[in-house]
């Protein structure tokens, strides 16, 4: 009986020792697991922090690129980087919160990249429109200068107006070239429209000036013809009274004078001063020829009377 009891106690003691050992092993395993979990947590925290820091470096490099450096987004991104770095120094942040911050930054950067891409497309479109507007203005000025050189008479009436047109073209072209990078295509179109209006006004004034000058010249030519005809007619009346034998010649002169007088009056608004003077020259030639004949007859008559 005592042996049996003793053996049983030994067995219990063994079992208790075994349980204690197992408990110690389990505690060690739990501790090791906790340590490993903490290490993993710290490693993940370090990894996510390093990833975010690396991403911040890439953002800063992106801010220095030509594509972004000259935009308003450079300062915005730089500010986000500084804020994020300060936030990473805070206590109690987790890998999950860092990852969330990383993803938020990525989303923000993506939006900015899309905005910059859109701005680039709009800038390229604006540049194309601006270049097209400039080309159109250049072609218009070239057409104006060609017209001035070929179609417009560079006379005393036209020359001041032509000089104003040339000067207006040069001023507008120089201004657009100087401010090309700071103005829009709409501004160039507006400048061309204003230039066109200015040139049309100058052309109108030039035409009015030429019309006025032409009218004055035509009136002077007509007055000269009428004065000449009046003087001739007075001279003919005097000749008619002194010599009845030259009536036919006088009537011929009258006829020439009457025809020219009538023609100039009837066609005054359809002919130029130059055309009137041309008719005047022909009339003078005809009258002089007849007067020469009359003079020859007088000389001949005087000679015969002397015989």
C-alpha cells in the first residue's frame, strides 16, 4: 500500500514538473512571438516610412523639373513634402497611417500631373493659335505692302497716306514681335483688326484727297478751256468785222470751240482733268492751224494790194 502510494506521488510530481516545463516553454514561445510581432511591426513601420521618404524625394526632384518648376504646383508640392516630413516626426504614428498618407500623396500628385498635362495641352493649343494669328497678320501686312508697291500711285497726294500706312504696319508688327510670349492669339487678332480699320480709314482719306485734288484740277482745266474759247471768240469777232473774206475760217474755229465746249460740259463728271487738257491741246492746235492760214491770207492780200 505504501509503495503504491509512493509511486503515485512520484508520478504526480513528474507530471507537475512536466506541466511547469511546458508552461515555461509556452511562455517563452509567446514572448518570442510577441518579440517577432513587434520586430515585424517596427520593420514595416521603418519600411513604410522609408518608402514615403523616398517618395518625398522623388516629388522634390519632380518640382525641379522644367515641366513643374515654372507652375504654381511647385510650391504646393514642396509645402506638402515639408508638412509630411514634420508629420513623420510625430509620436504614435503607425505603418498603416503612413501608408494612408503615402496613398493620399500619390493621389494628389496624380491630380497635379493631370492638371499639368492639361495645362501643357492648352498651352500648345494656345501657341498654335497664336502662331496662326501671327502668320495671318504677317500675310495681311505683306498683302498691304504689295498693294502699295503695285496698285497705288505714289504721287504727291498718295505719298503721305502711304507713309502712314507703312508706319502703322511697322508699329503693330514690332509691338507683336516684342510682346509675342506675353500676349494671346486673341490680342494678335484684335491688333490686326484694328490695323485693318486704320488702313481702311487711311485709304478712304487718301481716296477723298485724290478725288478732291482731281476735282480741283478738272475744274481748273475746264476754266482754262472756257477762258481760251472766250478769248478766241472775242478775237474772231474782231477779225470778222475787219475782214469779211475769212468768215468760213472763223466759222470753222467757232465750230471747233463749240464742240469742245459742249463736250467738256456734257461729260464733265465722267472725264479727268487730264482728258480735258488733252482736248484743250487739240483745240489749240486746230485753232492755231486755222489762224496760221488766216495770217498767211492776210500777208498774201497785203502783197497783192501793194502790186
